[in-house]
C-alpha cells in the first residue's frame, strides 16, 4: 500500500466525519414555538426569532433587543409585541 493513498484516505474520513457530525448537531437543536405570539424561536438562547417583516414582506430573522421588542436583521425595523 502506498503511504500517500493511506494518508489521503485518512484525511477523507476525517473531512467526511466533520461534515456529517455538524449536520447531526443541527438536527438535534430544538425549535421552540410560542403559541400566544405566533413566534418561532430559532435558537435555544431566544435571541433570534422568525417573524413576518412589514418592510421586507417576508419571514425574516429578528433579533430580540428587549422582552417582546425585536429588530429585523435585514432592514433594522423594530417590531414591538408588547
């Protein structure tokens, strides 16, 4: 067996493992849905949520500035759900 083939095979296995292990971690993250406000929280820390932006007219990620006060990441419009 050639050493170059052996090491390139090992590198291929490591790269494949790194790619597929990241996909499995993403699938394990839970998506939390707040039924009262109709808000979908994308991450577990609750800093970003998916809301319908009035300016962009699409579902966009919004950053939570304060409790129930969000800012669109694209157009920077504030959404107050208080």
